[in-house]
């Protein structure tokens, strides 16, 4: 069974969703929770049986799909994708568990289960076409969730979300077809297998073009400035569960794809584009942080802060060294936990008051102390306070980029300060001061159902902030393999310089310990 | 004194004629039955047509065996031709017709189906298409084209609504124009080369090194116009939306598939050697036609308020997309053309059948046309399964993986990439994104809007019959599980296209 655990992880929720049509309307929630819990259990089992010391792919599966055109159903996980898969399963579970009363609950839960299939598929796929299939397929459930259960502008938001991403990924598809064609030219066989592509060294000019094609697809998904305009609409209109999954998992597809595709396939182009991308991310970090400060709607604050943090993730990725990339992957998980939790928290208050405007609140700390506490913890995690989960990721990402450019890193660092400003001011507006509105006086505090989702998230946010090692180590091992591959493949002087040679570094580490032993 | 002609039966190679003769015999039989006993139920004719089509299909399978064994085969004084293209096209023509004809099993109010002539004409039309694809001879192509077109005009007019008369007359006029262009083109090439067989024309032209370029271009222009009409390429497309709107939805779906594949095969035979002749003018004109057809029809489709008209424009766009294969002209591109069209026929026939299923008797007040978008508002609430199926077809048409048409698009764009047409590949990809909007629009109406006041839930299934459900089911299964069939299809088509030298 372990040989096929990834296929099971992908298709179990889909099959369960198909069977879900047969279940009576009122019992569907229990069904959804059980399926999601089994799925989460499977993903934990995957983690448990995963060998953290191996840097390569594990649990590989290979099945020919269209062999004459080189399309194969290839799956596999390494330290980079493992934790995002676990996170996806986890958020599906708590998302369904904390689902509030919604119309057409059955359709919603079935849709979420389909979405879980696509999420697991994207992160497990090692064939470009299989990856593309799940990548595109993930748009459909999200389109439906936003469009059917969203706010007043839901149709506009859902179309914008779909078309933006769809257009970007079609450009990416052309890039993939070029990549396969170059592989065909070099070897005489068609192949879309990622591990085959890793062996292909392209001339730098081609790399630049292909990098650009992939970049458009990924950057829209992340979303990077200036392609970010769909995200605030999507978040603003989506129901709570839609925002949670969108922010926690779907956005990570873009950043994950950068590490999986762009860096190892085009190391020279990555090095060449490092500075322009870093400039874009810094604009993105600071600009969206400022917009966040100007928002009146608390959900928009979280949405823009989410874009801002995605900027730090991209910055870490394009540090092109082990610290930066490891940090960015860790920050992906951290951001998933924290922003997911923040959207859940916004959902809690929205259910009670049916408004998200901060001016409608004030003094909530008196009325809902437990809510205020959890919100506070998550807020601290979001601004990257030490001993919280975001700090580790942000610190490593910035540390990584510091080795490439001091000034740009300093600029990016200011974002953390701006982040603290808008987050704290939002917290002040909502929770401190006197209770001014009559409607707020009798708001009930968090109930058990909401606690089920929020307590584990708070625990994770603090636990991994204090002791990130169990996650950091497998990530680190896999990232080292990626960086080594990139360094070996790099041809230009610039890329050789910017991508560290790990073999040398290792030697120096050994020397250091020898010296230390001598001293003692 | 005329010398006596000795013709041995073997040199005639009558097997090349068998697939066309079967539907002709079937059509005559249906007419004879009608003469002997009038007023028989249409189910008889549907089943008879289906039987003859099945026999036809088997005959095509047979001739594919001949092709695999002997390669390209000529027959009947070298007029008939069996090669990979002919066989693949015949498979699509007969297969799609078999999917179409059960749709005739509808309620009484569509009385065109109760005339036996309908079925006779239908079979004659198929024979015409088969003649068109299975020959190299411009005259026989012309005869096949006219047989099939005249039958098709009548079939459209038999729908017996004001709009369908208009559609038939429009189609007839445009078709006559196309026929004129075709014969002028053939005349020019006959004048240049003294031959009416495409391969001989190619040989003669190549031998004298395209000396009379001016005349070649005139001939090509005439042919381009003729094919432009048949394939509804812009700017010769103006008839298409009106004709689709005027004919019944099932007939419109059929028209978007079968006549076009026949025309594509002829275009492929004819333009293939010209594209490879290094004639820059033809390349540029084809490039412009392809890009404009894809893009402009997409733009028009965006603003349609009627789903059927939207699908009509989208079929034009798909035809432009596929026409790119003829421009690229590699084996991979030609393979992609057939692969695309097979997958497209499933999806498109399925989506038009869904429209056909929902054709109401009387238009309610809020509907301006038979299939306006707002008719489908909130369909998920009243008819969940039907709306999921329509949604599926729309996603497939938009090229969303892993549904059928995605693989066609994938292979087609890949052939553009491999053929060195980078910009064209990008334009094709971006056009798919534009097309995403109008397919999505129907999905949004179905899944995200509230049902209109006064709409009744039966509206989506007024026209439902067992036969229709079966066809839709086959189309839906073909659309979802296409990925299983891609590899065998690809290998089969590549072998056939490659061995015919295209």
C-alpha cells in the first residue's frame, strides 16, 4: 500500500466526493469530516514513513499515460512538497470541521473534497502535464466556491480569479511544450518528466525565454505585483472556507512551482533575473503593506498582508542559496498556518456580526476574551515575532537574501515593521477601547466548533516557532540537493557566483568542527 | 476507330468503392420501402440508417486493413484513393453520423424526422462526404461536395421553421458561391498542368519549378475562398451563425463536425504540397486567415446572448485553431488535426445535444431566443445532473485538463512549437484563454445565478428521450475518460498519417 500512498492521497477524496452525492443532506458534514480526517491521517502516515535524511524523491509512482508523447503519471514527494501536502490535508479537515451553516452544504463539502484532490495532486506530481492537469483543475472548485457562496460581487471576483490564472497557465503550458520539444531535440524522445528535464542543460538565451513563460504562470498564481489584483477581490468575496484554503494552500502552488520548476530548470536565468525579481518582491512587500494599512475591512487587511508575506517567500526563493530557499519553504507552511487561521478568525466575527468593517467593532477584548487572545497570538505570528512560526521562515529567507544583497534585504526588512504597524493598528481598532456599538455588547465568545480549528493552529504556530527542527531538517536536505543541482547545471559566471557550491561549504564546516574539537 | 477497352475487375479494385456504396444502397432501400408502404414509424428508418452506418464503418475498417497491408491504394480507373487520410476522415464521418442519427428519435413535434426522405438524404450526404475524402480527383471531390451540400441544405430546410428556411437559402447561396470558386480554381490548375488529380498537379508544378506563379496564386486564391466557405474561415464565415441558429441544435452540432472534417482533408491534400513549395505568399495568407479566424470569432462569441450562437462562433474559432495544422504542415500537425477533431466531435456533439434536449415548445417571456443564457440561470438547483454535464462539456471546450479537448490542444500547440511557429503557439494559447470567458459564462449562469421567476424545472429536459440520454452519456464518458484513449489514438493516427506521406 505504501507504494501507492500518493495516489491514494490524491484520489481518495475524489472518490469519496463522488460517493458523497449519495449521502443525505443533513449527514453530509459528518461524512466530510470523516473523509478529511482519514485523508489527514494518511498524510500523517506519509510523513511518518518519510525518510527525512534522504534528499531525493520518495514514494515514486510511474504509470505510462500517453507514452508516445512522453506523458507519464509520475508522482513523488521530497522534503519540499511533503509538508505542504500535510498542510493541505490538515486545512481541508479543519476547514470542513469549522464550516458554519451554509446553504447547499452538501455541494460545498463535495466541492472541497474535489479541491483536496487537486491540491494533493499539484504537490505530488513530477510530470509537467500531470502537474498542469491538477494545477488547472484546482481552479474549478475554487471558482464554484467563490461564485456560489461569495459576497455580492462574487461573480466578478470568481471570473477574474479564473481567467487571470487560466491565461497565465496557458502561457506556462506553451513553455512546458517548448521544454519538452527541446528535450526531444536533445534526446530523440518526448518527455514531460520533471526528473528528465532536470538533466537538460539549456543555453542561457533559451533559459531566459522559458523562465519568462513559466514566470507568468507562477507569478499570477502567487500573486506577484503587478498581477495581484485578482486576489483582494477573491478574498473579499469568498466565503471563509474559500479564503482559508486559497490563502493557505492554493497560493503556495505558485511559490512551490518556482522551486520545483524555475530554479532547477533554469539556474542561469534564475540568477540573471534575481535582482529584477527581488525589486518586484520588495515593491510588492512594501506597497501591499501600505495598502493593507489603508483598509477599512479587516479581511482585506489580512488579504493584503498575505500578498506582502508572499513577497518575502519569493525573495527567499530567489536568494538561490540553501538558507533562503529553506526559509521560503518554511515560510510557505508558516504563512499557510497563520493566514489560514487569521481568515478563520475573521470568519468567526463575520458570522456573528455579518460585517467585516473594523469601524463596526471596538473593545471586543472585553466581550470575547478567548477570541481576542487567539487573534492576538496569530497576529503576533503574522508580524513575525520571535518564537512564532513566521519568524523562523522570515528570518531564514532574509538571511539567505542578505548574502546576495544587503540593501535589498534591508528594504525588505522594513516591511516587517510596516506589517507590525498595520496589524497592531487593526488589532487596536477591533479589540481595544470601549465598546461603542450596541450590537457588540452581547456577542458570544468562540464556541467549541471554532476552537477545534483554532487551538491546533495556535499550538502549531508556537510549537514550530520554538522548535522548527522536525520540519526544517527534511526541507533542508531536499533543498541542498536542489542547490547542488543548480550549481552543477549553471553555466554563466553570474550564476556560478550567485548559486553557492555546497561541496566546498561542507568541507569548511567539517574543518570548523575539527578546530572546535582541538580547542576543547 | 476506337480501340476496344479491356477492363479487368481486379484493376478496378472495387473494395475502394465499397464504403461509399453501402450508404447509397441504404438510402435507396429506404426510398423503396417508403414507396411500398407509406407512413411507417421513424424508428424503423433510424435503426436502418444505423445498421447501414455500422456496415459502412466495418467497410472502412476493412479498407484500413487494406491500407495497412498494401499502403496507398488506387481503384476504379485511379479515381478512388484509399490512404490514411481518407480512412481517418471516413472513421470520423461515419462515427459522428452514428452518434447523430439516434437523436432523430424525438417527440412528434419535430416532424422532419418522420419523413423517410430525411434519412435517405442523410445517407446520400454521408456517401458524398466519403467520396470527397477518398479521392484525389478534383472533379470527384466536386461531385462529392455538391452531393453532400445539396442534401445538407434540404435537411436544414426540413426543420420547417421560418429561420430554418432562411438558413437553408443562405447556406445554399453561399455554398453555390463556394462551388463556383472551387470550379474556377480547378479550371486554373487544369489549364496550368493538364491534370485534375492533385498529386499530378503537384508533380507537374514541381517539375517546372512553379514557373507560372501568377496563375498558381490565382488558383490558390479561388481554392482558399472555396474552402473558406466550407470551413467557415473568416471572412467567409458570415453564413455560419445564422445557419446554426436556423437549424435544429442537433443538426448544428453535426454541421460543426462532419462537413468540416471532409473539407479539412481536401484542404490538407491540396495545400500540403503548396505549403511545402516554399511559397511565402500562401504561408502569409494562411497565417493571417488562421489567426484572424481564431481571434475574431472568439471576440464575437464573447458578446453573444444566445448559447447556440455562442457555440456557432466557438466552432468557427475551433476550425481556425485546427486550420493551423495545415499551415504548419508537419506530420505531427496533421496528426494533431485528426486527434483534435475526434475529441472535438465528442465534446461538441455532446454540448449541442444538451441544447437539443432543452428545446422548448413555446418560448417563455424572459427568453429572447431558443437558448438564451438566462434560460440556464440557476440550472444547478433544478437539474443538477444535466447542468454538471453541460459544465463538463464547456470545460472541455475551453481546454481544461484532463478533459478531451485539452489533449487535442496540447498536441496541436506542441506541433506549432515543434514546427517553429512560436508566435502562433502563443496566439493559440491566449485564444484558449479568451475562449475560457464565454464558456465560463454559461457555467456561471448555471451554477451561480438564481433561477428566474416563472421558469419551470422541466424546461431543461422537455425533449428528453432514451436515445438522447444515451448519446449524451457516450459523449460525456468520452470527454471525461479521453486520457485513456489518447495514446492508442495517437499511435494509430500517426501511423496512418505518416504512411500516407503527410
